[in-house]
């Protein structure tokens, strides 16, 4: 794999070519100071000071009794330590606020390649839906998966000349709460030929896919031949698509072939074998009911939470419980 193949999969590179065929997105170049903020793990977990007074975390009820736990006694060595000052990015925050408003008030944020999916637990709804810059900063700061973009994007390149791209970008994608995970698919392209298609959400069985499998295959093959094959310059890559209720195909993302890209219901060896065997596209879906129950991807250590009545996290967990019940009811209704 070459660096140029990885670079083509950055959203700021491919989106202009596929703008009319994708989800509405606004892209901002990030200042280097914000990148260093994301990488800095030398001090406490601090969120930027919001010039708009927007808070990404639940508000706590003020309890003076708890303040005694944090008092520093006179003469202790701690009193000489300067407290860390939270950063602030007022120009970026104002630009992001304007973009969020123009996109309908809610967005899905991501960096050049990756979204902070591993930190979705910190959102009440367990999603990446963001309405403020503070919420985006919280998701990014809490994410380990974004370290790939920040430090390891070119690790699989045989012509690697740097550990990171020269510039980083924040992509704000319009949030559609009605998007259905069963209608998103990953497509695998080898030597500019579509060789495989996989259901994107592989932890759930969707009966509708069994009924529509042949029709979906024809839609995706036609979309690839008409719009993707001649526009995307790499020979080997993957791309994700979403199919709308009226059977329009939308490009969601591009990723390199192999390396850090998930092969989902295939293995990379299987995809190579399918490519060498012939021209037929193999379409894989989950064909049996899965034992995994859909729910919130909560990964926060329970010991870190103050769940006493009146705390912000108490309300957070009650909202999360309600969201889990809602998702369960929705799944049972669709079964």
C-alpha cells in the first residue's frame, strides 16, 4: 500500500468529487493547537473553555459538603503546584457552531479518516450525534481510535515518509436520526473490480436483507459501475454506501484495502480468492438471528461515576436506561 492510496481516503479528498452522491458535509481545517490538545495526555482530562458557555457534560447540583474533599491544607506541597488551565479555541468553536446550525442543528463528527466511535458511550444516547463544539471536543478527547489518524495513518505503507498528514480536518456530517443500520454496506474493490459486499452492521440479523438481497446487489453494482469506478483513482480500496427508502445509493466513506480497514463478514484472504476466481460479486449478510442484543456501547468504568440522586451522572444513567429500553422495543417491533 502507498501513502497516496491512504491519502485518497481522507474525507476532505474524496468528498468534493462525490458531494452530490453523499451525505451533506462541511469541513474545517483544524489548528495545530487543537491537535496537540487531543494528543496531550500529560495532565488531567480537561475540556476546552466554551466562549458560548456550552457544556458537554451533565450539570451537577452544587454540594458544598463535597468541597472539603478537595481542600489543600496550608503548608502542603500541593499548594505550590499551578493548576492546569483548560484550553480554548474560540475561532474554531464559532465556525463549528455556524456549520452545525446550517446542517440542521445536529452533526456526526469525524477526522480525516476516522470517527470517535469508541467514545460514543459518553453520549447519553450512545451515538455520535453532536449539537455543540463542546460535545465534539469531548468525543474526540475521550477517543482512543482517533490516535490512528493522529499518529499511525501510514503505518501500513511501504513508502511511509511521515507518521501523520500535514493537516487535519474536522468533517461535520448532517445527522439523520432516521438512518437504518441495516441499509449500510461495505464494498470491496480489487483491481478496479467490485469483488465483495458485506452488511456493515454485522452484530444483528435483519430479515429484510434476505428479502431484498438480489435487488440490493443490483443497485450497488450499478452505482459502482456508473459513479465510483471511474471517479475514485485507486485500484484497490473499500467504500461504504447507504441505500435510502427510495432506493438511492449514497456514498458514506472510503477506506484503503486491507491494513486497518475491517473486512466484516469476509477475511482479506477470502476476498483475494474471490477476485482470482472470476467476475462474480459475492454479497454476504447475516442470515441467522444473532445472539448479540443491540444496545449502548458503554465502556466507562463504573467506579468513576457518582450516581447519587441529584448528580449529573444519575440523570445521565436514567436517560441511558430509557434509551436502551427504546432500542429494545424498536428491535422487537421490527423482528
